[in-house]
C-alpha cells in the first residue's frame, strides 16, 4: 500500500482514503478557496458510510453517488471483498493495473467494474490532475520492479516537479493476501473472580424484608406513603398505575438511549475527521521533506499533535486506536530521520 499526495492550495486539494475495508482517492477544486474544507467533509462522510463492509458493487456505486459534489473533480473507491474487488470512478480520473510485465488501464471515465484479482497484482488509482501530470510512459517506468511504497515515493517526487499537479492524489494497492472484510476488537483481559463469601453477605444485606424494616425505622414518612399508595391503587387502579409506570420507564429509557447514540455518533465523526486531518498532514509532510525540509517537518509535527490528542481519548484496543498507533509510529519515524 502506498499513497501519493501532491502539494495543495486553497483552490485545489487531493487526498487518499485508507480504511480497514475500503480505499479511495479524492480530488476537489473550488475557486472560492474552500477546497480543503469540502474535501475533509467528504472524506469524513465516506469514512462513516464505509466503516462497515459493503458487499455489493451497487452498494459502492450508491455511496459514490451520494458523496458526489459539484466541487469533486475525481472520486475513486476501491472495496476488496476477499479476492474480489469493486471499483467505482465518479468524475474524471483513471485506474491502472500492473499484472506481470503488463500495465493496462481498467477505467478512464466515470463508471464501475468488479473482478477477481491475483496475488502480485498492483492497482493504481489516480485523480484527473495526476493523470494529466504523469503520462503512461512515466507510469510504466515507475512500476518497474518496485514495491508499493517505493512506487508511491517515486511518483510523489515526480508530481512535486509539475506545477499543474497541485491537488493531485493517487493510491498504489498491491495484492499480497486475502483482504479480511471485518476485524474483531481485542477483548479486555478477564479479571479474577471475587471470593464467594462476599456476594453472599451482600445478598443478605439486600434481603427485601430487612430493607423494608430498616427504611420503615429510619424514614417513617416513606413507610406511611407506601402503605397509603398500596391501599389506593389496589385492584384495577394498581394495574393502571403499573402500566403508566412501565410506559414512563420505557419512554425515559428510549430518550436516554437516543441521547447516548447521538453523543457516540458525534464523537466517532470527530475522531474520524481528526484522523483524516492527521493523515493529510502526514502525507503532505512526507511529500515536502525533500523539497522543503522545514515545512515538511512542520506538517509532520502537526500530525503528531493531532494523533497524541486522539490517542489519549481512543482505546488502543479498538480498530481506530490501532490505526492511530500505526500512523503515530510512522510520523515519529519520519521525524527521527
């Protein structure tokens, strides 16, 4: 796996999307200078939609249609399911495949396809500006006996030399094993059980008769209200009261669950957006290291700050936590060079 991201400006922005079950490339153009904001919102929406495995080509096409925006120049999605791969291109761009010694173009216009990949196949997804700046001849040379990361570095240097490549992006995807469609979280370690005697004593303290006696002695007013309520709501009135109480509990529970779900969705969206921003800063920093080391290290440091903040709030045992840890290590390794 390798990502190729050219420098950006206010009007032209490109980035690579890398998720556990899907990959993508985006290029955005906006003359009002909002290209980066539009692009980050687009990647955040795609991350949310693709967080769960998509198991059909029509599903990937639907996600691409929903994400299409008038400022989106190129949107390419790659979803591997085992050795079958779904490819969707919205807008302009191209998808190449290197199999053996042959380099061929799979997609050159908006459309989609699916098919079986073979081990050692290499796919290259590129945006419009990438395709314009780098011709087929140079792509063939870049693929000559190199691994994905080496191909990505070679193409990044090539894009940096082209003024019209601003905002270009590409993804190098190499097939070396069957891609899993879902990854389980690591379970928490099992804590040792407490001694048996403690729960028995606890159950004795919660004996209903004993609790009623203690409450009656310490809170006589509560005991009086309890007995009056039992007398008033006996028979049918008691059934009605029980229905009202149960309905109230269910309503309150549904409200609490709804609030918790909204808070969880908002937190997940914030984490995904921050992670994408860190990935963008890292890719831009790597691309600038050879051309402007000071600016490159500055962007890497920005990515490090974002990742450290995320690591403090996201469990390292979740899929997102492991993504944060992996990217943080890559940033640290780059800063140590």
